[in-house]
C-alpha cells in the first residue's frame, strides 16, 4: 500500500455528470411518488419545485466550497476546516454510518426485487452476488465505478424519458384510456390540492428524501479529471434535471390519468403503463427499481470507502491507498459491514430495520444544514477574501439562511409527525452520543 493520500482523478466529465444526475433520481420517485400524489394532488409539482430550489442552493454552496480547495477529499473536510474538528467528527461519522445503513437497506431490497422474477430463489444469494460484483467494481478502478454508475443512471433516465414521451404523445393524440381522453385539463379536473391541503406539509419531507444523495457529487469531486469545469457544469444542470425528470415525470403521470386514480401502495409508473395496456409494466418497472437500488448501493460503497479513508488518521490502517490509488481497505471494511444485511434479512424484524433506515435519512437533514453553515463560515474567512471566488452562491448569506430555515422546517415536520417521530428522536440521540464522543476525543488528543 502506498502512503500517498492523493486519490486518482480518473472520473471524466461524462462520469461525473451521470453521477450527479443519478443522485437526483432514486427509488423515491419510482416508488414513493404514488403516496405523494395521494397526499398532495397536482400541488406536488409545486412541492418538488420549491424543494428543488433549496436543494440547488445547497449544491451551489457545496460547489463553491469544492472549488475553493481541490485538496479536500470529501466535503466533510470543509466542515472540519471551518466549523472545527468536533463538528467534522460528528458529521463525518454520521455521513459514513448513514450511507452504511442506506446500503444495507438497498441490499435487502435487491434480494426482494430479484425474487419478483425468481420467487423460489433465496434473497441472500442475490444479495451476495450483487454486493460482490459492485465491490469488485469499486476496488478495481475508479473508472470502473464511474462506468457502472453511468449505465445505472442511463437506465433510470430512459424510463423517465419514456414516461414523459408517452404523456406528450397521448396528449397530442387525445388517446382514450379507461380513465377517459388524455388531455392537459386532466391535471386539474379533480382539484389542484388533495384533502384541502391538510397533508400538504408532509409531502415536503417526501420530496426532500427523494433528492437524498444529490450531494454525492461532493464525494466524487476529488477524483474528477477537471473539477473546475465538471463540478460547476454538473451542479448548474441540477435545476434543469429537477424540472425535467421529477416535475416532467409527475406531470405526465397526472395528465395520462387523474391523480385520484393512483394508489399509495403501488408505483404510479406501473399503474400508468398498466392502464394504457402495457401488460409487462410491472416487470419493466421492477427492473428500473432494481437498477436504482443497485445504483444506490454502488454509490454507497464508493462514498463510505472515501469517508472512512478521510476520517481515519493519516498513519492508520484505513488511511492507505493501494497501488491504483483507491482506498481499498476502507471500501472493504465498509462492504463487510454492509454484508451484515444478509444476516439481518433473516433475524431482524422488517419494521425495526425500516426504522433504522429512516433514522439515517433524518440525519442527512442535519448534514445539509451543516454544509450551509460551513459555507457561511467560509464566506467570512480569509480564504474567501483572498481566494479566486469561483462559482459563488447567489444572494449569500440570505440564501443560506432561507435554506437552513427550510431544512429545519422539514426536520420539525419529521419530529411532529407520528409516523416519523420515533426515528427523528433516535437521530437526535445519535447526535448527542456522537457529540459526547467528540468531546472525549478532543480531550484524549
């Protein structure tokens, strides 16, 4: 193992653009959109637009930080630099563990998705196969990871583009379905807001979690060939992707058939394709969802390996790179922890495992808030005043404060909602424990 701490910059602009794009398209859109439509109606479009604007502001702040110092291997380095080692310790380990738990959930989901086609096969077998393949991709070469993520993202994009194209063709052709003639007025013919708006606020948390992972471009930034060019391009295109892939897909879904026809229990994509006579819809969407889960697992292995590498002391076992300049030891250890999911699928209750996953998701809100506070500290520092000041966040610091307020409002919704109250409290307990550990760590050092 080499002692060199500079990772290889072998991800191309094509890779980083797809990584950023894939980070904004997850299973939340394919599976969770049905529940969102049920609770908000067509108003869900506005919810996604508002949430997307604040996510875009957060990403612009992150992009400005990334371009201010190319030596930082992850964005957690900026939190440590501007908010102190204790904040870096808490956020770093939170981010690492959060992705470990998300990866475990995605791995378990992969086993279930494969049983859709092969119900007689054990889920643990498919979990082992997928984890093994993605692990090999991550340790062979950074470019191999980039290629895998490129094709994973492409499959998701094709599915969404197909959905949007179907909607446009059906509207132009006034195609008749069991729900009536396809026309734009279908969007508002049954009202613009569901349940008189009583459940509208809860959909903001759903929209937020649908974007979870968009910050992944910050982890990949240290390994791009030309970060000064690829990072701004990828981040600036996020708002366009939100409008096209989220708003466009949801708009098409609610135009083809009234929003009142969708069930919260099933994917609206499956329901739409089934409604227009494509009997293989369930299988097609299951394949896309399987791809989304594999993409998330692939990104999680990449992220957790880099996070552990950056959190470990520079002379420690996990802070070493192999001859390909990949943190193989950190990736291997993270993969071993993720593999625990294979055993958990037998002995861990389903509801409890989902509870842990929700807790991990709640912690991402605090991480995003920490990013915005870090950006505020950077703007007040000498680094900003004497630096090149590239890719500046517009309207800062006002945009910072509004974004922080929005994130905290979502956290409050989680805390006050009966369905997510327990998970949010667990997240708070996690931060308290980590903060206490950070105090002990500082004292020992």
